[in-house]
């Protein structure tokens, strides 16, 4: 039973995250039309200056929030990506008494509040700067 719980927890954790490979598979034609340099960056989950919103979404997925901004260079957007930390807890309880058997399973991601992990700034429809707080 413990092996089943561990496998289920691992699948739950893996299923929560989309990968660049999955996003590429969903947009194969657009990906094939990109330069080899852009394709390599997207496969690695990197965002480069000059990327379009479509390329950023393939590399990093959808942002948690989008903020519109006005600068001296014009209108733009900032895509904000959030993380919750990397803790994953699994709990297993088995007990019995008075002729009965009981059990329970719990899964938690740690319950930490989201924090900004990555910000992409767009100006004129392309990436003008990137802030990576995970490095």
C-alpha cells in the first residue's frame, strides 16, 4: 500500500506541471517555423530577448498574472510567474481497533504562499527584459 501512495504522490506532483515538451507538442507547426536558436531555448525553458508571447508561453507556460504598463517606450505587459516552493509531503496512517481497520492518505504541497519567481516584460509585442528570481 505504501508503494501505491508514493507512486500516486509522484504522479500527482508530475501531473501538476506542464513541460516545454508538452507545450511544443501542442503547437508543433508554430514551433517548426521558429529558428533553431529559438527552438533550443524553448526546449530548455529559457526566454530570450525578442521572443513573442507565443514563444514565451511555449517555454514557460501561462503566467499566473499579467500586468499592463505604460513606459516612455510605450505600452507593454509584464507576465508574472509564481512558485510555491518545492516541498511535497505525503502522509499514511493505518490503524485498527475494536475489530475494525482504518486508514488514510494525505498529500500536501507545503501550503506556502506563492512568491514571484520569474517576470517577463514585453514592449512592442516582444520580450524586452527578463527577471529570473530562481537563479
